[in-house]
C-alpha cells in the first residue's frame, strides 16, 4: 500500500491544484462521495487516502495482524510528508474514533492502538495512545501551517438498517417513520458513549486550535439519532453512513472548504 504509486486518489475538480486532503479509516470512505461532490461544486480539488482500521494519527501504531502489508503508521507519515511538500493547507481527519478507545456499546470489538510498535496493547493503553495521537497530530500539522478539520464520528446504531426497516414496515405499514425513529439509537446513549473522545478533543482544543465538523447536528435531535427516513437509510450498517446519509452533510462540508 505504501509503495504503491496509486496510494491516494483525487476528488473534486480535476483541473485545479490540490487545496485540501482527507485521511482516515473506512468512515472516511463513507464520506468520499459527498466530499467529491462538495469539492466539485466549490470548484476545488482534494487528495483522498486511508485504510480500513487505520486511525489517522502520526506516531501511533495499529495493533493489527495486517500491518506488514497495510502499515497505518507509514501511511500516516507518508500523507503528512506529501501535505508538507505540496503545501496543502487544509486536512480532514475522519474516523470511527471510538473503535480505538471503546469498541462497541458492550465494550467488544475494540481495535487497539499503541504509542509503541510492540503489538501489545489494551483499552487503557489504547486510550492513552488516542490522547497522545490526537494532540501530537494536530500539533505537527499546525506547525506546518495546516488547518485541521476533525470530523466527529457519526452515531453508532444498535441495530443495522435492514433489521430496522424490515421491522418498521411490518409493524406500521401506514407510517413507518415513527418505527424507524423509535428503533434508532437514543441521543443520550450516543453522547455518553462518545464522552471519552469528546472530552479529549475539548481538552486539547484549549491549547491548540482546530476545526470540528459534528455530524450530530444533522443526524440527531435531543432524543434520537435517526438511522434514516422513508426516503432512504442514512446508514449501510450500524456505523457507516450511506451515500444518501453523507449527503445530509454536503452544505456543511462546503463551508469548511471555503
């Protein structure tokens, strides 16, 4: 992956110089179409790269068996050097942040990260690495004059959309928006689950400036973070946005591209 000439792709207006770059895990991929559309409408070109399960932080290691082939640490380093060399002034960091700090709501399925390349970690070390990685990464980009847009994680649902939609249609054929709403994740549960990440972001922001894009504003009210509407699902599974879902954020993304 790192030695591949095609380690990134271009999005947006192909006839321009690259004015922004995007790095992340599979959650970044679910934003790719909307970023491409937003950039095209603003007549801007962006660079896009990342890999599933790769937190976009400098000097942090993924504790995964595939790192000989897909080295997250090296990819993040290569991306930083490219941004620096090409004087790109805006970087979006997109990830399922709680995947590396908490796992799922029941604390399973955590993808450990570490400050050390020793393939040993646990939840505590992973959280320490997250805090270090966030501060260190934003610090290093700030030092080369890059504006960071930290894209907060979309709400993690409890049920996948296929279950919710089938259940909702069966339950209430006349108006299943109500069922979709009721089976979506509670806003309070979502907020509590993301508390560790949000607290660290707020703590670091006291000393280092960066921008935040918060999907909650478009996907949640104060009671629920909805999985979708009668028009379509905002999600493709319990945590990745669909193209339809990501398009709800297009106008907000365009503001950050200005």
